[in-house]
């Protein structure tokens, strides 16, 4: 193990945004691997009930002093940074907020890590850093492809990556940015799952529509240049994502290294294929209507995951679409957690 890697058992890992969807699944994976996940979250979009595998600190990601004190108080050895605002449409309406939380918050986190002497970071980045530069159906996106975000959300994530890379060069921090494609599914235990408000992601919306709990599903455009005319996306199981974070934490990288890696299933699935998978799992049709294309929606976003394999030794293990949908359905269908009941404010 090089000096940049953290030393496994019982080491405390600060998980910012750990009360949210991907953060909670990663906290569980960390605990199963012997780490102590310390969740830091302001609960603006996350849930106290989703913090189950270690201590909880309520705080804002822009509060450098509170971050420093959480790091010192829990002897934090590394940070995984999920906290942020995530809705693309909201970023168009409120760009200042996105720069403040996603970029300003990352700046505060980096300053606190430096002050507290925490040497290692894994950062939630996104396929949105690539924008929509003319890709054909199913053509894979690699890390060195052009970065051209098509929303303020994507801009702030790319800016976050660049700020982190500069800190690595200047201050010897070791960091990995994971560019997720479409996070989906839920832990098979049914204890944690996807809970966004508003929910904009296809699988939970299709499940809700199929269960009769949501509106009929809108298919945004069926005239794309793809095999069935609907958009192709890369759906990766949230537990595969969680495993990628643990692998990134443990990757053999020296001080000052900064790496970025795509995390996806490496396969494009159309909106119609996803609806068919939900219908198979539910055993009934999903009511849907075709609407117009959404501004800035690229026809195809599919990850080339070669770098994640080579750098992290990671590959998807449970991202088969039927399995993703089954796990999502188990979570969504619980009476106590059904849509509308599940989203409880703290
Ligand atoms: N869900 C996806 O498909 C996807 C894809 C690519 C990237 N990402 C990135 O992954 C990360 C996690 O996404 P998610 O889907 O789990 O979202 P989420 O909304 O469930 O989780 C985000 C968490 O951050 C917290 N948070 C927000 N603002 C905060 C602040 N100012 N201070 C402290 N905590 C704050 C929220 O309370 C929430 O618990 C985000 O950074 C997102 O941009 C998600």
C-alpha cells in the first residue's frame, strides 16, 4: 500500500451527503468492509433514517469550521464527497445556488481536509461533464473525451473536479472523481433505496406509474436516432456504485495523484426497454404517453468502463437491468415506504 492509500479496518471515512441515495448505500458498503462511515449531511434532501451504519453529524457542506471539527472529532482518515444539489432543471433556474453548494461546498471541504490533514478524497462526478457532443447510438464515452456540459449542474461538477485536481497538484492530496452514469436500483434488503423529491429518474417514475401511484409516465421523445427512437442511457446498480467508491478509496495511488473514471454498466438501454423491464417485474402495463424531447437531452450516454477496470479493479456485478428493476420495485412497493409515505421530512 502506498502512502496515499488508507489503511482498512475501522478507519473513519467522512461521507458527505451520506443521508442521500448513493451516499447511504456507500455507507453500508463501507461498514461491511470494516470502515466506520461518519455521515455529514444537512438533511436538505437526505433522510435521518438512512443513516444506520455510523455516527451522524448534521451540517452544511459550505461550513468549513464544522467540517474541520467533524474530521478532528472522529479522527477521519478519508472523505467521500456526495453532498450537493443534483437536479439539472433546477440548476438552469437557480445556477447561483448550484455554484455555491457544489463548487463553494467542495472548496470548503478541501480547505477543511487540508487543515485537518486528511489526505484522501473520492468525489461524486457525473456523465453530465461530457455534455451531448454528437455521439451515435451506443457509442461509448471515454474519460478523455471532450468535456462540454450542457447545464449549470454539469458545469459545477466539472469545476469541482478541476478544483480537486489543482489541490492534488498543489498540496499532495490523493483523489478519484467517479463519473456516474444513471444510478439506479436499491439495496436488496429493502432498507434503503432511491428517494428524491422531486423524483426525476426513469425507473422510480415508471414503477410509480405502474403501481398507479404516480402520473402516467412521459416518454420524452421517440424520434431520436436510436434503434427504437427513445434515448439510450447506461443504468448502473447503486450497489455497484457503492463498491466503486470503496475500490477508489483503496486504489494504489500516490500522494498528489488525481484520477477520473466512468462508472456505468457499459451498456445502453432505451427508455422503451426500461419500461418493458418494469412491466415484466410488475406483471402489468405501465401507462405512458409520448411527449416532446427535453432541451439538451442527448440521444445516447453509455460509459466506456475500461479505466475503472484498470485503475480500480472494479467491474459491475449486479447491473443487469432486470435485477436493477426488481430491487427498485422491492423498495418502492413497501407499504411503509410507498411513494408519498416514504418521503418524510426531518
Ligand atoms: N443519482 C444519480 O444518478 C447521479 C448521477 C451522477 C452523479 N450524481 C451525484 O451523486 C451525488 C449523490 O446523488 P444522490 O442521487 O445520492 O442525491 P441525493 O439528493 O439523494 O443526495 C445528496 C445528499 O446531499 C445532501 N446535501 C445537499 N446539499 C447539502 C449541503 N449544502 N450541505 C450538506 N449536505 C447537503 C442532501 O441532504 C442529500 O442527502 C451528488 O453529488 C450527485 O450530483 C448522482
